[in-house]
């Protein structure tokens, strides 16, 4: 039934004309851009990749919503900025969400309720989570029709503050409270996620880092046996176990190296000359030096690059260890420092998909949530990659992508043989949205 009674009574006239507001606009949604994300999800088969590994002990005769339906709905919610599981209760009848989940907007069955999604999050056991993690690595590999000659993998961790009695949560002074400290691995050139692993809130050990990298590298080399792999990370990823593993697996590496007394002694003769070259017209002076060095716990000597920088604040020395050949200046400034983009990728994951919404008590449920947020990252990132190469959308944050291309008002009309979506005549960035949709529907993402 159409409600034509005043919805907002007492409105002041405009230009001498009365102003009324009613609720007779039909089926409207503020998430019209979800139809574009739906095309991405269909081509990636992302819901099926995750759902097929979850053990389903339900009676098949009583099932209304499959696990794939639930994963798709939850992923769409996160991508649209509704990261709380409770939000489904207000969105389950939204016509855009129903279309995104392959349901007719009016005659189709409403989406599932919050308790149903909560049961899904707790259905995955440790074995299922391992398989889902492998499936998401395969999702990255499937994105290449031809194996690349080489790839660069950036690895880093971030703090995820918690506010309860969650498993694996530990007090971390640096983070300022109890937290998780998940490890993220991204492919640097494309920005595609490889792995997001929930773990306790402390610095990872060398054994743990090596174990994670071993699984990832073995899975990649299983499909691409000849691909060259470069691993980049900051200082606490430079552990002897990691160096030994990468040498054994024939992977290149460029890792930050924490300073110590011996390194300070080696670099001492380079500090004064660098500081002497500093002038008022040249307030910052950089010099690079290479040398062979082996910590007591290392199996062999490694190539170390020292970056010596003199400024008005003093002289600072930073170190990296690498297996790459080349000039120290190029390797440090153009290869190692390029890992700074990793911070933006983690920001996209953590800040804009809200991957820190890990409020479940069981660590398995929180890891499953992290995988769902990774799936939402894939949807938004695919839209960003489909934008014109030289456009500002290629470097836009997920929040900008979401507000411009996803959170769009439209009217939904379901007819006998078709469904019509009516967008605003003055829709901002309509041409760009049309181009992105054409690119996503014309080829695999």
C-alpha cells in the first residue's frame, strides 16, 4: 500500500508554494551502485570460494539461505559501509541488496536475519579457515591469464584494538591496550590482497613469519613454478629464520634491518662527512654505503645498505638487508621505500572496510570475519582498478569509491519480465560509472 499522508509535517513554504513530504516514492534505495559490485562478485565467484569450505550440518529440507547467500550478503554489507552484523535487520528488505544477492527486489525472499549470520560466523572451524585462506590466495592467482615474470609481496602487521575477552587478545604497550596484531600480505604492483591472518597482539617471531611466508610462497609456486618473488618488509621481519627460508626457496628480499652496536660502529666514519656537506642552501644530505655483514644468528654474510642522512635535527642512519644487485641509492629509495604504499593498502582494509570489527569471543569467528572483509576489499578494489588508468579514481580511497559509485540513490521497479533501475538525471560521475561497469562486465576482474 502507498502511504500518501504527510511524512514530515509543518514544513515551511518555498517560493510561495506549500512544501509537503510523503512516502509514496516507491521502492527506493541509497545503495544503487551495489549492482556494479554484484558483477564483480559474480565473476570472482568470491562467495562460493569462501562458502564451500564451511561444514554445513543443517537439514537440507529446511534451508532457506545457503552459506553462499549469507557470505555474499555479508560481503556486500561491508563493501557498502555496513560492517556490523546487526545492520542486516534493517537492510534485508532493501531492493538493491536483494538484487545484489540475486533476488527479485519485490517478489524475492528477504535476506537473512542477524542471528543467522552470527551462526555462519561461528560455523567455520580451523580446518575450514585454512582452506578459505588458500582459496583467497588462489583468487589472486586466478586473476592472471598468463603467469607474471615476477611479483613483489609486501608483508606487514597492524594493531587491532579489542574491548572484551576475545581469544588471542594480548596487552600491547605500543598499541595502547589489548589487541590483535594481524599479518597482511599484498601484491605490491596491483594492490591485490594475498592473505590476512589474525594472530595474538604481539610482535611475530621469526619462526612464525617464516611459517606464514612458506605457505604463501609454496601455494604461489605450485601454480607459477618459475615466477620471481621479491619479499619486502620492515625491520622486525628480518629474522634469521626468514632469511634462511627465502634463500632456500630462491626468493629475493629487501628487508629493514634494526640497528645495533656493531652497525653503529661500522657507520660511524660516514656520519661526520655527511654532516659536513650540509649547507644552508642544502639542508638535507643523503649518502649510501654498501657492505657485507652477518649477525651472530645469521647463517652467512648478507649485503647491507646504509642510508646516512644529515639534517638540522642531526645525523640518522637506516639499514636494509637485501639479495638484490644494484646501487644502494636506487635499491633503498626506489625499491625498499616503495613499500610505503603498503600503509595505504592496510588503511583501505582497516579503516574503510572496518576489518578491525573483530568483536567475537572465539578467534575462529574473528578470523572468518577478517576473510569477509578481505572479500569486501576485493569488490571495492576491483571497481577502483576498472577506472581509467590516468583518472583520479585509480588512487582514490575506498571511502571515495564507496560514496561516489556505491552509495547512489535509485528507484527500483520490478515488472513482469524485467527489473528497471532509475538513477538521477544529474547523477555525478555518471560517465565514469558507465565506463567502469562496461569494463567489469566485458571481461573477468
